[in-house]
């Protein structure tokens, strides 16, 4: 299901939901305060932390944990690092975080075409959906990464 079909004409609602997920995971903050390494986000121009993931402990206190290296590499567009990680453990090509997002989802959101292409060529499953029922194609579409849509389209 594409983001357009799921959210209809309400692109703002889809964008807000995506930013809400990213903020909840500590990847971005409208104020730009999340994490220590900032990058421009694919949606809404928010600042994104590519190294830290904010979680809560059993008492509800926030604590930072480093994101999985495969996620960090995909977010940063670090193809060399991603290749090293996945060549050491090929199962990580379809690694899913607690929101169901894969390295392909993250690379698609950030517009890293070289990473998307390499992941697809090395077995990334384009049909994997996150907890919001979105594939990497949907994420790219929602993020305005039109140049990636042909690479991410699943043949019918």
C-alpha cells in the first residue's frame, strides 16, 4: 500500500505521523536538539540524530542508546560502512528496528540513492513494511524522494 493510498489526500497527516515516529525514536526534533550528530531530515526539514536513539527505561526516564550500526550507516549514506557490516552478517540487510524500519527505509528517507541501489542489489526486501504499514517505497514517496521510486517499486 502506498502512502498516498493509506493517507489519501492528507499528506500533512502522513508527514506529521512520520515526524512523530522519528521524534519518538530520538532521530529528529523540531527544535534540533536530538542527539549529537545532525543531518537534514527527509521530511519537514527537521534536524536528525543519526547516532543516538532515545528510549525510556522501566521508570519512564529517557536514556540514550546508540542506534544499530547498520541503521547509522544507512542514515548517513555510508556505503562502505554498510557494506562491511552486511558482508560480515548478510541477515542485517533486512534488519528491522523496533518500528519495523529497515536500512532500506532509512536510506530511502534520506535520499541516499547509492545505498538504496546497493541494498536492493544485495537482497534487501522491498516489500517489508514498518509498523505503520509503509514500505521503503512509501517512505521515499512521502519524503519526496521521487528519484528513488523506480528502484524501490515492487514489480506487480
